[in-house]
């Protein structure tokens, strides 16, 4: 059986995934991600892409704000393209 923190985190990621899918997003889960996003949610209608970092409820507001500030450069910054190689 896996680590309980991992299992809780994975369960939260799946809850978020289903929540965004219900809103019409295509959601990619980056399993065992070590990067800045656990989920990537793409809305083909609104052309919106959201990078989601799932953290426990126990994480302090200050720590969450610091993480959001660290990756603020992403907001409203990129044009995207899809390629098959």
C-alpha cells in the first residue's frame, strides 16, 4: 500500500480533475509530477489553459501565495501550439 500523503494527494487531484471535466475542460494529470503543475486543464470553448498545483488544506495561506507569486509569469503570457513529431 502506498504512502498515505501520496494517496490523499492523488485523490484530491482526481476530485479536481473531475470537477474541471464537468465544466467542459480536457484535463491531463501529470502523475507523480515534480514540476509546477499536477493537472493541466484545457477548455476548447473558451481557449483557456489552467495549470493546477494541488496542495493540502493544511498548507498556509502565505505559502500558497508565495507559490502563486513564483509562477505568476505564466498568467496571460503564452500562445500555445500543438505538434506531433
